[in-house]
C-alpha cells in the first residue's frame, strides 16, 4: 500500500474559485483582507498518481481523529448517566463502516436504537436486508430519511415501547409526565442534528453538509416526553481496514483537507466501474470501452467529457475528482449501498 505525501505542486487557482463543498477550502484571508490575519488552512494531502499505476498503488492511508473527538468521547461517557437511551445514527449506504466501535463499547449498558439514515440515497433492497439482519442480531433498527422526514415518525413509538418499564417506574415514583432523555450519537456528517430538527419539526440544531459542524453536547426538547442530546460526530483512532476509511471518505464523513481527492476519486471509480449504475454511465457519457480503462484514465475521460480542461488542453482531473465525489455524495450516480449484510 502506498502512503500519501506532499509530492506534487499543483495549480490551485481553479480550486479557490469553486463554490459548494470546496468553498470550505478557500483561504479566508483572501476574502477579508482588512480583517485580522487568519492562519492559513492546511494544504490538502497530495500524492503522486500516474495513468499506469494499478489501483492498489492509488490507495492512501486515511485517518481523521482530531483532539475534539477525544474530548467528545469523554463528554459522552460523562453524560451517559443522564440519559435513558442511546440512538445511534448510521449511514444506510455504509452500515458497517459507519458504526463506531468505540461508541458501541461506551454505550453498551444503555437501551439502544439504531437509525439507518440517508435511506433516500441507499439501495432500498439493501436497506431492507440490513433492517432484517440487524433485527436478527436483536438490534432495533429503523430506516429513515431525515431530509424528507420519511420513517422519522416511527422513532417515538418504538422508543416508548422499548422504555415502557422505565417510564412506568418513573410514574410509580410519583413523576407525572416523565421525560425520556436520549443521547444521539454517530459519525460526523451522518445527520444527527438534522434528525433532531426533523423530530422536533423546528430548526433548532446547527446542521450542514460537512463533517464537524456540531462542536459540543447540547440538549433539545423535541416533543412531549422526549429530550435529546445532540453530540459532535466521532470517529476512532485507527481503522482496521482501509476500506472503512475509504467508505467513510466517499460518503463525506471525513474532512476533505486530510485526504488526496484525486486518489480517493480513483478508488471510487474502481467501485463504480463494477456497479454499472445507469446514472453513472449516462451522467458522464461513458461507453463500454471507457469503463474498461484504468481508473485514472477514466477520470481523465470524465474531465474531458465534462469540458474540465486546464491550460494546454490537459484534463483537469482534480476538478473532475471533486465533481465525482460531490455527485456520488448527492446520489446523482444512483442509489448505492457500498456494504451488504
Ligand atoms: N439526502 C439526505 N441528506 C441528509 C439526510 N440526513 C441529513 N442529511 C444531510 O447531511 C448533512 C449533514 O447533516 P448534519 O445533521 O449536520 O450531520 P451531523 O451528524 O449532525 O454532523 P456533525 O455535527 O458534523 O457530526 C446535511 O447537509 C443534511 O442535510 C438524509 O436522510 N438524506
Ligand atoms: Mg451535528
């Protein structure tokens, strides 16, 4: 496996002018020259790639475990004694890689429920298979789409049923309308805050399409009898398998600055070539011959088909890589589940 390193100096001008997700990569000092100097953002990791390299040579070691995640883990441990149940939100496209083993260990003693979120972007058959698989493992799992709200209404009745004895015991102790406290946990960008907003039918929690938005534990009263604790997304210090890191990166759980986007896009193309979704092939006007190309050449082809060129007519593979990842994350390449039970 090849390690990434800062080996290639690139023209970054087109990157700075792009909006959307890559807007986060802009140097803030360029926009706000009169303001106090701002520390420059770390340069993205860059590594060599070549058309002749095999895909295994295009892998990179992906890891993202900043200090605030250690702090969050300690905070979760401390706040556990305050809650009646834990709801873990996982990504329906990657139900294995999006389950944090550290959080599962920490919260093992609490009644727990799993929400398979972002179902609108996952393969519906695979989601149904995951729900039955988890049920066979005695895990209460509800498929949800917090963007439209589909499935979210099932949460309160299922949890109320799970916590029936606890609610009865509070009532027996004289509490009139006991409020159940639920801790919402999960990896970054999986939709924890969006879920809280959905269930409370108000925009209370700060949510956005990038990992690391929520920065501290925060309580919300979401409906009669329920309070929820929003927590920042946490990963774990070392992925046993680089596929886990890649899947987390493809789906947007890892900060883009710590990865080489072109290498990541090449690995995603390895998968997309196998999956043959019509959306992928039509979107980039790819022929059968194109799909037989090594992934770096396919990325060049996508850049050309989309008119993404740099001076001298060279394919702008970096821009194509950002586009490919953005479009995959928005399910424009099809409803794809990368992990099957
Ligand atoms: N398509 C789709 N997008 C969703 C869904 N749930 C959340 N999102 C989007 O995912 C992005 C991240 O949502 P957040 O609620 O901020 O995620 P989070 O888990 O709180 O993230 P951190 O606070 O960074 O850990 C936002 O752009 C949401 O609109 C869903 O079910 N489907
Ligand atoms: Mg959040």
